[in-house]
C-alpha cells in the first residue's frame, strides 16, 4: 500500500468534505490506534487505508509537484 503524507491525508479529507462524501475528523484513539478517523455522516470509525481508498474512489488526485515522503 502506498504511504501518504499528513498533508496528502488532509487534502483527501478536504476533498471528501467538499464533495459531500464524508464529514471526517482525525481522533486520538488510544483504544485502537488503527482507527483514527471518525465520519459523522456514516457514524463510523475508519482506518487511514479506508480514508485514502474512499478519497481515491471519489476522484481525489495527487497534485503535481507534491513530494511523497
């Protein structure tokens, strides 16, 4: 799986909000560190891989010149 920077993840979350797909926020989740996102629309917790997959499925594109560190 491709790794994304925090900046790219934030861009994906913004994309999902602007396209009315999800209203997602990052959470500090000590009980389950894999599930650090909560979508208020679906009332569900998501893993980073689910967030990235959803963003890509809905048309998010990596901006040219963005460095993947």
